[in-house]
C-alpha cells in the first residue's frame, strides 16, 4: 500500500507496512524489509521494520479506531494520531535528546513513521529486570523542565499559547484519563479490575468521602488548568532507556493541562519500584529526588533567562509556581497509584509479583500511599517531607 494511492483509512498489515515504508524512500533502493507487529499497548498497532542488508530500522505506529485493550465495543477517533505526531514534533524541537525523530506522518492513515529505538528497552521492563538506568531521572527532569516551560505562557507568550491550545484540543483521550484516573476507581465501575482479596480495601475507597473530595479537586485542576502542553501519559512504559540514553514516546494523550500532572505520573511510576523493589529502594528514591531537583534547577534557569513575561521574572512568583507544581504532582501521583492498582490498566511492577500474598501486600501499600499523597498533598510541601512520608507508609 502506498500512501500516494491510499484514499481511505484501514488498519495496516505487515505487508502493507512494508509497502508504505518503501514508498517513503527512507531505505535505499535495494532494501529487503522484514516487518513484525510489536504493539503491546492498549490503543495502537506498532510495526518494527528492518532492512536485512544493513540492519537499519524504523517504527510505524498506527492508531486503531477502537481501544485495543477492550475491542471494537470501545470506539475511538483515529484523529488522535495527529495529536501524537504534533506532540512528538513539538517535544522533539524542545528536548531533541529525549524524543524519537519523526520521519513521516499521514493524517488519513493515522500513521506516524519514526526513529527505531529497538536498541533501547522500555524502562518499566528494564527496572523489573534489575536495570538501574543511572541517567534516566536526570534526563526526565530536563525533559520535563524544557517541555513544560517552553509550552507555557512564560515560554511561548500568552497569544501563541492560546493558538497551541486549540491545536492540541484532545477531548476524547482526555475523557479516558478523566474516567480511568479520577472517576472509575472510586465507585463500582465495570472497568475496574482487582483481586477478590482486595475487595474490602477497594470498598473502603468507595466509602471514603474525604478521599473522593480531594480527588474531585484534583480532577477539577486537570479539567480547567491549561498551564502547559502535557505528554498526558508519562509512565515508565512510555520511556525507552539504556544506561546512557532516554527517549520519551507515545504522547497521544497530549493536551494543555496542569504541569504537575506529568511530574506526578513520573513520581508514581518510580514509586511502584520503591514499593516492590526492596533491595533497590534507595536507588528509586534517589531517582525521584533527581527528577524533581533537576526539573527545579532547569525550570528556574529557563524562567530567569527565557521568560517572555518580563513582570513575572521575580523569585516569589517562580517559587509560587514551583510549589504549586509540586503540590499538584503529589496529588496526581496518588491518583496514579490507586488507579493502577484497582482500575482498568495495571502495571507489571505490581502484577508480575508471583507470590500472591506479597503481591496483595504490595497493592495494599500502594493504595495506602495513594490515599496519603492525595489527602496530605498540601502538608507534603517539599522533597524531604515527601520522601519521609513515603518511608513512613511503606
């Protein structure tokens, strides 16, 4: 299938992906391509193509018109592929060291062709397999600072930011986040999935009106505070890594929202390893500390040197913003911990614990830590208090 001839959407096959790749002239004329579908996510097809002559590869990602994790009973617009492609291009300009290169996009086919990252491993898998990725937290701190500052009113200017907000309007995927993170885990929703032995713990969540109040405050923040362009789904399964390299992928949930959301997602997904990986607990606490410290340092530098709002270049207002980002991040991290334990989409950090009692204990700890972070986020006002609270709960 050539993108020059195709005039309607249909899901790619491996043969069709090869035809598309050859039509783009990315490979040399005598290329012999092999292709396999490698997507293990919830929403898309992902093809890995390799030239058998020289080993050069590319990735072709295509949005499906339904949620892959559920099936055709959950329809989705393929227009989300355009959001993702635009986000990859935007983030790639702002933080090129940490985003894969985009070679080609096609809105009709809902296709993005990008750099092959197969020399790296998904960070979540690496962590579970015992990898440390010593530079990952530094890289993520820099990525967050650059993408969040340069897409804000202060990095873009208010007029250009309003233009970008329209470009990244993403209501359908935002609705997924709104439901799966902020709503469904707090009542007996059909999408929830958890072990029967956790039912007492989960029902306690459903009855906890104080918790639900705070979750609704955080949901309102997510719905209404268009501070920056977010990745929107920045967990360790959306990061490729090695000991020297980090690449952030899959920003199809990108939209303008509160800066603390992306930061909180990173915190939470490192906290899963703090909870389950006892021998390396200190390492993952250090990762969390490094993410925030690097983010804070780089964001402060950009604020002071690149700020388009002259009157905002005062330390008290910078401190106010950083404090707000941190408080929001703590609350959003708590929501992520809870939803990954009882909601639709789980994490392998917890679910692959083979011993049943150990797995249940880890999930109960995750739920307890999530509740504490949500309810006490205003009292957890700096990194030292955050780490102390984590250690207290676990």
